[in-house]
C-alpha cells in the first residue's frame, strides 16, 4: 500500500504516520526527518539545505526529490507511508514519475490548534518520536519513552517561523489538494478537537484507506 499523509505543519502527520507504520507494517518515510538527518550529519547537502529548513521555507523541488528518490527506491514493492512529500504541485508530478500512489489522506486542522501544538512540541534526537509538553508528555521529562534518547525543540518551532511555514503551506502546498482531488485519490480527515486522541484519528484514517 502506498499512502501519502498530507496536511499543514503541525497537523499531526508525523505522529499518525508513525502509528500507521506499526498498524500496517509498511515503512514511514518522512522528508522532514531525512532533511534533519542530512543537516545533523553535516553532509555537503545538509549544509545547502539548512538555511531553508531553519527559516521555514521549502527546500527546492529538485534537491528534495533527489533525497526522496534515494530513500524510497528500496520500498517500491513493499509500499510506504509518505509524509512531508509532495509539498508542491511540481513534487506531486515528480512523485507520479517515481511511483503510483493509492491514497492521499488530507488532514484539515485550524491554524490556532497548529500554533498551540507546535509551540509545545518536542522530538527525540535518536528515533524521531514526537511528544507534546502539554498533551503527549514523555514519562520521564526530557527523555524518549521508546529509546531513552534526548528530547529537543526544533529550531523551526518558534512563533515567527511557524507563521512563515503556514504561509508557505497556503501558497505552495494547498494546490496539491486539488491535484489529488482531481485524480480521485484524496480522503479528508477533519481534526479540529485540540484534545482528540491520536489513536482515534488513526482509526479514522484506517477506515478511509
Ligand atoms: P513540518 O512540521 O513543517 O511539516 P517537516 O518536518 O515535514 O515540517 O519539514 C521540515 C522542513 O524540511 C521544512 O520546513 C522544509 O524546509 C524541509 N522539507 C521537508 N519536506 C520538504 C518537501 N517535500 N519540500 C521542500 N522542503 C521540505
């Protein structure tokens, strides 16, 4: 099964995609995590893309598509849950050339919930698991429940950068919704309850796909 999880920054894409990975047994591929890995490893590519990611703007389509291609190549027969890509119509066209997609889950979340959520988000340095200081706290403060790794706050989770990411989403990414709607692949999920249990949203997604 080849699934794309689509939605604005902070819509819970990463959280749901990693839970779906366990439920469906297909790998979760996150271009945001691939970008952070390149930056952490201080590769030449990492140095080029750092300026985009830390300011909340998009990495150019050709660069991000190369990064994705490398990762997705080994999963083309098994399937995947792709999260964070495509983010522009150009990327959606590229993805069509790489592989077919079975379904695109579109998460609809109001801006207010997004800003509240992102400003309290924490992520594990080692395994990438996501927590929230208010709603999804780790058992031990500052430590990942799953692997014991150190939790950190992303540099792009500051109010001005969050606003920029939302602006970029409206401008560059929202047209992707129409791209997939016209191909009859889009399934909408409304998530407007700030206290919704991630498990319920995942169940809702599983019913739709
Ligand atoms: P978000 O929480 O904003 O959805 P991600 O973790 O998916 O963030 O991505 C972090 C950053 O990595 C983005 O702001 C962008 O700079 C870069 N990035 C990730 N995926 C893409 C993509 N498909 N196209 C362009 N840039 C990307």
